C-alpha cells in the first residue's frame, strides 16, 4: 500500500479510511486531510468501580458505571451505579491517578446524571413495576456529597441533560416496556414523555412541565419510549424514541414539539449476519436491507446538526451512526464502516452477528485544540471510535480507543483535554477480567497507542476479520510473526503479521484444511470398545467442516524446519468426568506452508488416559525435537508436563514444570501458555494465572534448560521477566490470557494476549514488544 505523509502521521487512522474508501491494501488510497495529525487520544487510566468498595477490589459484589458527568471545574467525576442504587464520586485532579471519593445512596435506581453549577442532577427510577412507574430527579451537592432536594417526575426516567445557559433541565421519561410480556414488543402502557425542569433559582423552587410525545411516530404511536436527550445552544432538545424509530425536537422555552421525523432505515452490505448454527466464522458477505436505525444516544454538535448512535432494539440497529440536519435530512450515515473497523482490529463479537452487531450505544461531541471530534461508543465491541468533524458532513475516522467491557456513557472534557467513558459490566464471580470501570483518556501530542494489530483488506474490499490470537512464532529472519486463532473460531487460521509497522499489519490469513483426510484416518487407531464419554470416531468427524476447514483448538504454533508449521491443538474434555466428556485429544499437526494437514502426532495412550481439559498450550521445534507445554497438571500429577518428541525416533519423553503458587486474592489457578526455542536446548515459557484486572498476579516469562534432564524429572526455571508491569502500562484493566510469545531475529521479544473472541471479554489485543530480554 502506498502511504502518503499524512497517512504515516495519522497511523491507525488509515484503517478506517481504507474501509470507508473500499480500497484494498495494495491499492493507493487518497487520504483526506485530518486536523492536528500529531495529536491523538490515549488511555491515561482506568478506575475500577470496585475500588469504591475496597481499594484492593477484593469484593465480588457487582458494581456498575453507566453514565458519567463531571463537575464544572473538571476535577470530579460523578457516575451512576444502578446495581447498587447509588452514585459514585471520583477525584481526577490527577487524571492519571484517579481516587475514590465515596458513594451516595439514591433511594432507587440511578439511570443518568448531569451537572449544573455545584450540583449533580441524578435521574432515579423508583418504579414498583412496569405499570406503576415513578421516578425522581435528585439534586446532589457535589462537594459535600449530600442530597439537596428531590423533584418528583411521575414516571421512570432514563436520560437527563442540562442547557448550556442553565435555564432548563430535560429528563426523558421512558416508562420502558416489560420485555417478558408477550413477545416483548410495544405498545405497553404507560407511554413515555419528556419532562422539562425550569432550573433557575434554588433547586427547591424548580418547577416541572410535561411534553407529550404520544402520537408522533408511525410505529407504536400510542406508546412513545423516549431514550436519550441532548440540548443545543438554542435550547432545543433532540429526543430519540428508539423503539418507535423516531426523533423529536422540543423547544424548551415553549415546551412544544417543533419538529419530528422517522429515523429511517439503512441497507447494509458486506456485513456478518450469522452466528448460529456454528462453526462461528466472521463472514462479511451478507446484506441486510432496510434496517431500521432505532437510535439510542444522541448529541448535538452544532445548532442545526446532531448525531445518533444506532444501537437498535426491536427489529433494528444499523451498526453505525448517522448525522442529521435539524429538519430531519440525513447528511451522513456510517453504513458498514464501523463494523469493518471493528473486524479489522479484532473486536468483532461474533455472538452478536445475528443480532445488532457491535451495537453503537452512545455518542458524544467535543472541541479539542480547535478541532471538533465525534466519539462513538460500541457496547458489544468495547471500543470508542473517534471522528474528526472538521469537514462538513464528512466525518473522518481518526482512531479507535479500547474500553473496559460495554461502554455506555461517554463524556468529553475539552477544558482538561480529557475524554471519559463509563463501562458498566462487572462479574468477578464468573470472570475476574470483567470489572466495571471509568476509562480516562487524554488528548496529547503522541501517536495512537491502540490498536497494536490491524488487518489489511481482502480482495473484496473487506478487512480480514480476526480475533482470539492464541499462539505466536517469529519467522527465521526479519520482523514477520505468525499467529493462530483458537477454538472460538471453528474454522481455524494462521495469520501472517508484519511487525515492522505500527500498528502491526495482519496481511495474510492461511486457513487450516484437511483435504487428504488425515484426521479421519486417526479413527483406525481408536480402540473398538470405549466409555461413552471417551473420544471416538464421531468426535473425530466433528473436527472437520464440510468445506474441509477444521475445528481444532490451536494454542501453539512453531515453524517447521522442513517447511510449513507445527500446531499444537489442545484437547477438549476430561477423562472420567461425565460433565466434560473427551471430544478431542491433544494433537500436534504438521501443516504445509498453505495450511494443509500433512501429518498428525498423538500422545502415548497412557498419557491420554490422564487427560484433563487443560492440555497443549505451546509448541516449539529445536534440534530435531518438538517441545510442547501442557497448561496444567493432569490426573494424579501435581505439575504440568513439558513433552519432548523426537522427530526421527518418533518417541516421547516428559519432564515436569514447577509452577508458581497461586497468589491472587481471587484464587484461581496458575498454568503455562506459550513456549519459544532459544537454542542450545533452552526455552522461554509463559507462566500465568487465570486472573485479570485488579486480581492479576502471575504474568511471567521463565527460561528452562532441557540439557541433560532425564525423563520424568522436574525442571528448574529462571525468571526472565515479570511482565505484569508491562501489561499495566496499557493503563487498562490487566488482560488475563497472555498466550503468544515470539522472539524476532533481532532478539526482540513479542507478547500477545488472547481476547477470547470478544466473548465476555472487552476484546483488547496487545502485541507488546518487550525489547531484548536478559536470557543469561
């Protein structure tokens, strides 16, 4: 691809421009001018909401940060925690080191918050049920963190905004429907409306007015469900009615609806609309005609134009955002470009492909250093896309920012060069990586830190979709590495990645195939009579798709000295455990350079008889031998195995690896991931716990030496690097699964994490260059 000087300066921005222009990686692309090409937003800190409960975040009680506002001096964040029925306060005087300031109970479920003067205005749902709806606006003294007064709203509020001049507060009263009633569709009484609060004078004297929104929309006119509100400098409120696929403009002074119109529909091309039946493969080949936008978040960015995040609800969701004139005309629609951007950076949540895709949840606007920016938050892919709005009616993609799981509220704070996003998902009991958080970004003179990997386009102009990077190996020379995806994508591929550029360029995909029936041939070696839960011919057949691609669990990859690759596929299931029957064995596959299975190596039968569900994780070829790392100990053993297979003699030997003790406050386990050959029988291994975020403790690289070690002996290990500090430098919640390790020809060590296919995961993939390690 020919890159202009602007493209080189903008860096990551190029990916979105390629998508928007529809070019391929090998074609010249005209790159529009982008304001402030040397300035980008980068994540400065992540404030885990659990730290309000205890500084060490050892409490598993679910929390949430849904909507966030900031004090007028820009020093204190106020966020809603609906799960706990409270608002929280955070000191961002030093935004790189946010500090908990405490919580305040709201006597109901807070749904939104804004700031007016010295007060936080919190919309609180106090409804008994869907029919008996009620709510209040709670006025809070930010400095004292006390309730000043409460204003009854008469219905269930969902969004609140204040006018720039402070004269008005607009509160959306959604009165949401019961989705478990019938088919969950409207109409369901009571209908929603807009409440205007005349906010001049002391809060105790404020009065309310109701603006009726029934009868406006063509869809469900008797049941308006307003969702979000934003106010422009002329004191005109724009209100989205998501389920009605409608937008209303309300003059706050008069309390009248001055204009309303349908949000319209979009035809989406080259998107993935299929999740089930599996195998799950991101296939950007389908078309969705006349998809209702059903907008959620909305923001004015001038007196006459606003943007919507088209999340969708009932039968809609256009997977992007739209810019409207105030007369209802559409001047820009993102179409499929946001979906393509997310596929390009490995953040596609394929389990949502058959629903609403990445689900843009919210939008925000801010002017930073003279440049107007639009921020679009994707709930399902956990990113914020940043657009330069300097060219009228033509947003230009600037960059993408990672966020903790499911960003909801987005807030621009230009006075302090900050951007805040509130991520609401929190489930420590299920996964330690899921902690609700406030993401803090800073506009700075620095290159964009994320993404670290992005793919080029296929011949059809769509990006190579990728995710779940589980293994890594370096080419014998240069800066190319090869990665592999794991069992989440049941049509496995090898990826060729050029690390000489930033972000690294995933420039080729090699699909693993079995045209010669090598997997089926293993059936002849299976015993005739077996336990019903054991690995059998039916299980073998399930490892191959009708198109010849395969359903393996590649966890490790190595170059083969004879050409092509070795791939270690982790077995599925535990021997003797009915709840986890053995559906596949741990197998080593020899692949050609184009991914064709040429040979399969099995473990000895007596070792297979001990199989646990934590098997092969890494593989390396060195000196005529294959060395594989088992993740955890198998049945009757206290330590995981390091297997050594002699390629000439076709025999196995096994040593045992001494793991570090579990030290995380969330317990869990410690195991091995990748293994990399260093020469002279020395290897570098990843040792990690299954913890992320505040609970992460063990993320280390150790060196082992197999010279003279007898079969069955326990190895010794030497700490090379604790990479937990490296992972913390991303300023996010520490990723759990560091699973790929490679050493380039120049000695630089590369580390990559597995993002679990964005399944209960925020999708971040960090390809970190650790530099040259001390391997003595």
